[in-house]
């Protein structure tokens, strides 16, 4: 995760070590890498229907490349950590 004194505008992606790794399709997922969102990503999220949680899941899918089913396995504590990283991109 970015340090408080780090210029996050220069970061193009961030790898997050999961607090609660999970198994998906026989593989243990221990970390995920998120890329910076682009305008097309923000538009897609803005146009998405559903709850805030649905839009957050879509954002994680888009930025990480994980499947929807894999994103559904992420623990809540890691969702909070991922959200902070996504917020740091802006």
C-alpha cells in the first residue's frame, strides 16, 4: 500500500497481500494486483445497476482481472483494504 508521503499519481498498479487468502478453483489466492482505473472503467462503474457492493465488486473485477465468482470469495477485511488502495489512486 502507498505510504502517506508517496505520490500516488505515479503508481500504475498496486499489489495487495490478502489478510484472509482464499481458495478458488483449486488455487490459493494470497494477493491480488489492481491497476489504476481509467475513465472507461469509471464510466462503466457509474452506469452499473445494483447496490454499492455490486459496483465495488465490479470495480475489483475490472481492475484486478479476477472473475466475478473469485471476487465473491474475498473476505470483508480484505475488501476494506482493497477499497483503500482504490481510493488512493484518485
